[in-house]
């Protein structure tokens, strides 16, 4: 246990200096400099400040220097608000103005406000030695306040971003009829992209410290249904920092798998809550590619889309869809599955025929509707949808368009923890 006390822990970790005696020592020093008793809210803010300190800075080498900076920083911040009564709610004011850490989702750290030119107070005999003149650069070897904040309170600069990896919009770099072993997306920063093959987030996401995968589900495939009830996930681009397993395999997340009819639910609760922390920050991720293991043997998934053709008349008032072109391919679907069509078009009609064009446009929009269609299986390569296409104008044989199988769709929520960019230095 002793060897772990100098590792960084979140503020709720019972570290060796999270004690009433240490809180009182710092509070008394702050009170002495301010020339008055601290309000209860100020005392609580002082305790919160102490809990977030990097434990290594209170080791034998840096302890007294760290205390000096901590006391002066707290005094400076409390004085800025010139609170005369408890009702001024200094704690909330401080949180709104200078922030805490990413653990409470605020923006800045109290260390961002350290003033190197105004850290002087005479010592009080028998009390904590208060600062005289402190050069942060000399103490910690840091060149700016951001680096000092990282040293004193690293989580103060942590930010989070959230994306969802939707397999319907993955990069299409393999034959639509081939088994899928990897799911890839180009990671677009600073703008929202709805293009096929992309996932996007707002902000300068770089220097990634951790990734967290949320509970999700994958389509059922026999190879993923194992006696260990475990499925692993690897992000291929950052495999250099990952768990190293036998059989020449790696992974970032090992999740509990529970079969749920045509899906397998993946649970993170008992497995580090879905987090993976990097030893060194990942500078930039231009793309994200997922592969799955059972638990480490690579999983291949059924194809999730195909080309298809339409038969508007043979089973009216229903419409028949056949998967595969130019030859039929098995769809591996079941009654009640959902499919999504795109790029369906009808033959052109003379523009002067307004009513006929309106009919064709309505049918085109119906086939391509965003909510998709519930199917009834006819055979291994065809199914029907409840749409009457018999009013189509100028029907054309062998119209080819795209079908996506909703029962093969994955939604993988991903939380990204990264270090806030230094915009002044254009990092």
C-alpha cells in the first residue's frame, strides 16, 4: 500500500495527507495570511483543493514548497472576492470562476490563476512557513502556468469528448458480400461530418489520456458465443499501447458477453468500467478501427449490406426484394428484421407528366425512407416489404440499389479524455 501513495489518484482516494490534521494545518496558514477566520465554505474549498493535489508533490522533496504555493494560491483567490459574509457563497463563486477538475466537469483549475509576482508574506513563528518569494520555474522546472497546472493538478486540464461509432456509416473498403473483420471510421475534428466512413467531434482533440467504451451490443455470430462469456475489442491504430495476449493478439477492452436473441450484449461494469488509460498520451487519431476477439481469437461478422433488385408486381400488394447483384446472395435475415434502402431511383418520365412524376417521387421517397422497413423472409436471398409499388410509372427491370441490414448494426459509444490544447502556443 505504501508504494502506491505517490501515484496519482482521484480526489476521493484516501491518501496519506487527506486527514483533518493536514486540512487544519493548511486552513490555519490561509487564515493567518488573510487576517481572519475562514468561512465554512472556504474551509471546504481548501479541503477540495488538497484532495486534488498530485501526491508526488507532497513527498519529502517538494512538500514544503508545494504547501507555500497552495496557501498563497488559496489566499489570492479568496481575497479576490472580498467576501464579508458566509452568504457570499465563496465555494460556488470559486467553482464558477476558477473551476476545479475534470472530475466535476468544470473548465479551469485553481492553478491557472497562480501569480508568480505576488507570492510574499512574512513567516509566523511556530506556524506553517508561509511564502516569501517563489519562482515556480525554479521549483518545478516549468516554463508556463499550463505546465505548472499539469504538475500540480493534472486533471485540471483534462477534457472529455464523446462519439458514437455507427457501423452503418463505417468506411466501405471491402466487398459488400465479404465477412467483416474490421470496422473503420475516419476521425474528423473541428466540424460535424455526416459523410459515409466518418465520425466527428467538435474541438481540438489531441493528447488523448484515456478511452472509455460504454455498454453496447453486437450482432450475434457463432464465433463470438464462447464459454468464457468474454469479448475483447482492439483499436488497431493504437495497438502499441494495449494489453498483450498470447497468439499474437492485443486488446484494449475485455467485456462480459451475454447472448440476447440475435444480439450479444457487452457489459463494462465489472471490467474497469470500460476505461483504458495510456502510459503516454496519444497525440492524434486520424482514424478509428475496431476489431473484436472471442475472447482473443478474431471474430468475423456477417456482411451488413448488399446490392439488391426490386420486383414491384409478382407479390402485390407487397414488394419483393432480392439481395445480391448480378447474382443473388444470402441475406441471413429473420422475419421482423429491419432493412434500410438508399439510392433507389425510378426511370425518368417526361416532365410534362406532372401527376406521373409525383407518383414516382412519392414511391422513391417511400423506398428510401429513413426509418427503414420491417421485412418478411421469402427465402435465403429474398424478402418482402409492405409497400405497394404497382402504381410505378415507366417501371424498369433490374434496378439496382443499396440495402443495409439493421439487424447487423452496431452502436459503440466512446468517451475520449484528452489534455486541453494550449491555444496560446498553438499546440
